[in-house]
C-alpha cells in the first residue's frame, strides 16, 4: 500500500518548525489502515517491536509491506529502497493481554 502525507496534514505544524517530519505515530496509523484494508476492523493491538530508522518528509512517497496473517503481522515502511520503519503488530484476543498503563 502506497501513501503520501500531504504538507498540510494537521500533525506537521510544530513537528518540527522549519523542517517538518512525519511523526512515527502517523506511519503506524498507515500500517494499521493497511492491515484493516486486507482483514477488516481489528481488535485492540499491541506493538511489541517497532524501529524507526529514517525520517519521512511531507509529500514523499512511501509504501507498506506486510507479512503474516491474523493475529500477527510484520511490517516494513519504505521510501523507495530505503527502510524507514519496521516492526510487528499483534491483535490482542482481549484487553487482558494489554500491558498496564
């Protein structure tokens, strides 16, 4: 799944002034959207492993690669051949699996 975060996205002002970067949480939101596009709505999720390696700038094209099946997926977010982020998403069977706050 390819995507572009537009320069006028509401997350960008203040992140960071003069050189906006797409926040990691926005990348993770796109990962969840990609999984839901394939598998439908998801229960609560855990992210036991996520690594952010390179920044994504507004208007840059990126894509998500998924591997796995419910309830566990590995993901990669890439800009061209450059790995931006990778990790694992697990759909929790119920909220008992969630870590305490």
